[in-house]
C-alpha cells in the first residue's frame, strides 16, 4: 500500500494514558494470561486422573514460590477479566456508555478486582492454616 | 484500499461478490457473550471450590470430583472456558497477525489446542468421577 506522502495520524505513544484504553488493553492481556492459566487447570486435572504421585508433583509445584506467584497472577487476571467482562456485557445492552459511566465503571472494576483477589487469598490462607 | 487498475473490466461490485461476509460474524459475537455469561457463575464457583481444596491431599481431591455436582461443574467450566478462549484467541490473532497463511494457521492451531485441552480436561474429570483412577 502506498501511503508515505499522506500525513499520518499520531501513533500510540503520542497520546496521554487514559483509564479506558489501558483497561481495554489489560482486558485482552488478562484473557491471554487466563489461556495460559487454563492449561494449568487441565494439567492439574490430568495429573489427578493419573494418580496420587502425579497429583503430588503438581501440588508441590503449585506450592512453590513460582507456583504461588502464578496462582496469584491467575487470580488477579481472572477477577479482572470477569469484572471487566461484566462491564463489557453491560455496554452490549446499550447501558453506561457515556464518558462518566465508563470512568466510574472502570474504577469500580479495579476496586472489585482488588477486593475479590484479597478476599479469595485471605480465605485460601485461612483455610490452609486452620 | 488500492484503486483497481484501469485495465480491469469487472465492476467493483462484481469483484466484491463472493468475497464479502461469510454471514458468520454474528455467531462468533453471540457465542462469545453466551460463554462469557456462563463463565461468570462457573468461574466464581470454581474459585470458591479451589479455596475449599487448599492444602487438600489426593484423596480429598478425588472425593470432591467424585461427587456429581463438582464433576458437572468442572465439565461445564472446561467447555465454556475453552470455547471462550478459542473465540478470544481468534480475535487477537486476527488483529495482530497480518500474513494470511500465518493468520489462518494460528487460528487453526488455537482451535485445535483449545479442543485438545478441553477434551483432556473432560476425560480427566470423568476418570476421577467414575473411579477409574487408583
């Protein structure tokens, strides 16, 4: 395509970061992270189906530093994609599409992600120690 | 779009016919939403279940999957997850991969991988639920 002589619109780095665009990109990134996380889900289930030894191996990996970091990242990605997905579904019905609602909804999604992640890990750790 | 060379005798409409919408775009969009709605309760239920299983040994895990409702929930979760993942990956690939062959190949690879992972997960759940594992 021949386009060199035409003026180009400014590219991404020209614009100031906005909550809306960053959240849109993060939604996609979280979705990709969850694809990787769902591989872990299948590995966990297949290991359990293979027997106690394989299952213990996966459980040991998940209990290691890397495993815990992966699970924490997976939890954040899951709750973010879930909450922001509900925001998207709301938009699909034609609601909350004005500028104010997109920002207040965005902050609500971020707050809900933090609260749900903290609650899930608090419950998990409480269940672990008791 | 490049303008058609003047030697071309076919009209723009003639060239476009047969190259347009395959009339399947809506289906992709709708199923993406259907699986998204299904995944809201399924994902929340799964996180709650995993919290309950924190630190559980193999026997506890096997007992849990051996119950009908967790087995049903896990199978539904696997189907919705990997259907949703295949559709989402397709959108990402189509946005960023511009070579036609590479794009088609990657979409196909994503679909095959999602299908294989879903089948592997479902078979694992059934193996545990039906007690074939030791």
